[in-house]
C-alpha cells in the first residue's frame, strides 16, 4: 500500500511542478484496461491514454496512445530512428518506476522521449493513469503535450501516412 501511495504522490508532485491543479481520482475497481477505465470514469475508450513503454537502441521510449487505437510499431521506429521492442515488466519499472497497468505519462526518475498519438488531440479532456491500476487524472490534450514534452505524431496502426 505504501508503494501505491508513493506512486500516486509522485504523479501529484509532477502535476504540481507543471502548475496543473489536476485532481487524481481513485476508483474501487481496476482501471488497468482501457475498457475498465472508460466504464469507471464514464467516458469513451478513445479518451483513455495508454502509456506504452518500448525499448529503442538508446533506451526507453514512451508512446501515449488513444485507448481506441493500436500502435504502429513501424511508425514509432521511424520516429526514433531505431528498432523498437516491447519492454517487459522489469524494464518498464526500471525506466518509469511504475508497474504496468498504472504507468502515468509523467513523474519518471529521468526524462523519457515521448510520442503522442495525434488522435488524442481531438478530445477536450483525456484520462491518464496516476501511478496505480486504480488511480487516474484528467488533463487537456494540449497540457498533456506540454507537460510530457512529447512529439505529436500519427501513431495509429492502419491509418494512412501523411
């Protein structure tokens, strides 16, 4: 339990440092999957931010995807200029200090290159994990881009390039 409190507190501090007054909400049921999160929050799956950690030649990279989209690894590889492979649970924790299912887009020990699914920008509000599988926070898409320093890109599988 202390680890969960500490994980949530790290997200809270990162939001404070970014001058955002975001409220972290806790749900009794897991918000680990995009469907679970959307149901618990009462929003669309597309408004749920999936934080996906991958490994590139120079280290970890983070893809923030709309919950309704699948990531095109070829596109992410082209953006990073490196071969991409999925990070296992140990690599995710080492890079982010969070466990899979609760990885937020912020609050990491060191900066991680971040790429943001362009489809998230269509929503006024998106919801991201806040350090545990039961904690989330709402944020505007422009603020998500700002606080992560992420590069907005076409990351969705099956969508035409360009």
